[in-house]
């Protein structure tokens, strides 16, 4: 009888161990799937980040180009204003000043 009770306890102990082992395997599978999803998300975000960096570079280059064109235009406008002021004379032959 004593052996039967000890054998029953051993069976119960093994059964609990197997249940816990199965639960841990299930948890591991769930965590592995979650890890895979996170890795895929990381790759997608890294790709998006690289794309945004490229886009930011393009925008920066275009803005720089526009600023250069504005500066060239301003420089040309100033030179043209100076030339116009030098050649503009009033009826008495004096140089007419610019109001602006």
C-alpha cells in the first residue's frame, strides 16, 4: 500500500511537471511570435527612417538651392538699383535719389 501511495504521489508530481512544461512551451511559442513581430516592425521602421532621411536631404538641398537663387536675385536687384540710381537724373541734370 505504501508503494501505491508513493507511486500515486510520483504520478501527480510528474503530471504537474508535464503541465508546467507544456505551459512554458506555449509561453515560449507566444514570446517567439511576439519577438518575430517586433523584429519585423524594427526592420520596417528602419526602412522608413532611411527613407525619411533621404527625403530630408532632398528637401534640404532644394531649400538651399532656393536660398541661393534668392540671394543671387537680391544681389542682381541691388546692382540694378545702383545702376538705375546712377543713370537716373532729374530735369536739372542732378541725380534723383531713391526713396526706398
